[in-house]
């Protein structure tokens, strides 16, 4: 039997930071579901299939089976590791080209169905903190606890900017980053399949004025009570 705690919310609301801290505090594994959507987008871009895919000319199930036959995934306390053709993917998944197309890829029903089944299989036998957009609403509706984080768009853009600078060593303009975040929010919330929304029974936390440690403390107060 596996236990699952879900954390959902829009881009840069603090999900990943909280998920990491919580996984460490509880000693559970981390499922960063956004990485899988980024990964599928990356393979389509890398292998020049994105146009075909967006024009509905690609057999997406066949494509995903082929890609995942060459993929290994490890869930550990610090991160979800994805190895494609024996190479660990890291900064590749955060590239701007990936971010510009990921919402379109993740709106496709066949992609979501495939990844939902894949992630359910993946967590079997482990205790997992699952972080994403539809973890509590669709993938793990029976999770022990569901959290939903929000934060003002300005604060989220600033966090994303800092992240991009630190991790990718890139200087993207604040306006550009904010535009990308707001556009992804709009697409993620308005898509027909598994839109970003507060799952039933979720505890909502606004992280705008909170430090990561504050958020962890609040979340642990619920988890320890339960
Ligand atoms: O959390 P992230 O920024 O790494 O997610 C990247 C994209 O993947 C996000 O814009 C929407 C999509 N996504 C999704 O549709 N469902 C999830 N459970 C996680 C991410």
C-alpha cells in the first residue's frame, strides 16, 4: 500500500519547494509530475515531431510507448529523476522552448491518460508527495491530504525569475516571465481535460507573504494532526 499527499497549484506558487521540504521532513519520495509533461514536450521538440503532433498527424500513443521504452524514472526524496536514452535530463526540461509548448502538449487527452496511468503505476509500494496541477483532482483523488497553493502573479513571476537565473544562468526579462506564467495559468485552467482547479477536500494556502518554512509548518500541522 502506498500513501500519497498531493500538492497542486499554478506555476511558481511554491509547490516544488514545499514538496521537497515535505518529502524530506517525512522521508517520502517526490513525484514532480510537471517533469513528465515537460519531458514529453522535450522529446517532441528534440525529435522534430512537435508540428506533426500539434497538427494531429502523430500517433501519440505509439509515440509515448516508444519514448517510455527508452526511459527510466527514479523517485527519491530530493527529486524525480528522468533518464532518456540513458542520459539524465535536467536543464533541458526547463528550456524556454519547452515552456512555450508544454501547455499545449499537456492539454491533449491521450497524453494525460497515458501519464496518469504511468504515474499511478510508478507510486505503487511507495509513500509519495505528488506535486502538479491535477494530482488531487484526477490522479490521486484518494490522497491522505490534498494541498492547493496560490500566490499573487507578481510574486510568482519574481520567484520564477530568480529560479531561471540561479538554475539556468539565464537573464529573462521580468515582463516576459510574467507573461509566460499568466499564459500558462490561462491555458492550464481553461483546458477541457483535467484543468487546474482546487481539488475537492483540498486545504488552500496563499503563499504570497509566507516563507517556504512557514508553509511547511502549516502543512505539517495538518499532517501531524491527521
Ligand atoms: O509544474 P511545472 O511548471 O513543471 O509544469 C509544467 C507544465 O506541465 C505546466 O504548465 C502544466 C503541465 N502540468 C500538467 O498539466 N499537469 C500536471 N499534473 C503537472 C504539470
